[in-house]
C-alpha cells in the first residue's frame, strides 16, 4: 500500500492559498483510508499550533513530542503522521508556495532555509507564555478576516507575516540574517539545483561548479545557514528522499539503486547503511505498521 499525497484544496480556501482550521476537525478522518494518523506526503506548508493536549508528530520518519503551546512546522513534500491518541486540540494553518511568493512581494518576510536537513533541528518549538498569547490573538484575527464577507487578502498577509516574524524570532536558525544577499542567492541556487539533480549528482564540487563558485565558498555558506557542510546537506537530502520512496512507493533495493545511479544494489545498501545505521529493508519494515 502506497502512502497518499495530500494536495492543497484551492476551492476550500477560496483561491486564497491559505487556510486555517481546527485540529479536531481531522478526527473524523481517522477511520478513512487516508487517515491523518497514517503516513502521508503534503504538497504545501503546514503549521500545527497545539492549544491543549499532548502527543507526538512524525515528520520524515522521526517522532517529535509536543505539548500545549507547541508549534509543529512541516514543509512541502515532507512525510508526516498525526497522533490523536490523547485528543490534542489546536489550529492547523496550511499555505502554498504561491502564498509565500505573494508575501515576499508585498512585505518583509525571511525566506525558508533548508535547516530541516540538519539532524539537530527539530520541527517543533515551544512558545513562551507571552508569545503563546500573541499567537492565539493573531490566529484568531486571521480566521476572522478569512471568514469575512469582504475578506482582504492583504490583511491576512500582514497578520500571517506578523505571526511568522514572531516565530522566526524564536527560531534564529531559520533566518537568513547571517547571510549577505549574494550568499542567500547562492544558497537558494544550490538548493534548487540539488532538488533537480540529487538522483544523479551527489558531488559537492559539481554543484559549486554549476553555480560558478568554489567548493570552499559554497561550503562556508551552507555551514553559516544550516550548521552543516555542503556534503552533509547533499547526503541528508538524498537519504530523506530515499526513505520517502522506500515507504511511499515500496520500491525494491534494486530499483532504488538504479533510480539513484548507483553501480549496483550492494553499493546503494552500503551508502544507505552508512548514513542511517540500517539497511533499506530494515527501514521499510520499521514503518510498515504506520501504513496499516
């Protein structure tokens, strides 16, 4: 059984590219084939604000605990699974890349940095009391504006931007403040190339050459932005995609070795085990229960 891909519902959001709804509304889907508690990939960005209850959330096959006041960040194309066993409540904010593009063209908002590739980064942050109060107010105002008969998209954007900047203040590692404009462009260019060529190119020098810079310069930018080297970023990105395909598509080791341009299956298994401390088959079996 393959893990489903969940797309953004443009009609439901009235083409606004952003939607806010109660976390509890997902409970009614738990008995469906596409239950939120089963692993699934999303094609949009999602923030889950926990107002009450406890539990854990799986993001790209790692489990993260949450508490009241937690915010869970999930990026597009990541694989996730909810945990409703302890009946948590809160708000779910989903938005598209198109919404972010509109934000960046209208107001100041930090770009997203690929810090999720670092093993030390968690997609969950815990709000302090003051920020928690502000978060509730901003979310409530955004919901009010979205539901208004004459809703103004710009007001929603300003509210979202305020909320986002407030959260970025708590997550300095997600900001580009350390990078110059030239370095930010270089990092974005590298990540675009990585997303396009990761199946056939895992060579750090190759990416530096494609960008028109040196390995040393690109490596410094990667470490400054994410605290990991360019090679670690490449391997982390490749391994995450391998894991997704192993579980999502249930592909064979032989097929995956071919897809990622390894000479043979044994070299692929060696690479995967070196990065994850388990074989591809062992990893697949570990997540079979989450598909059922």
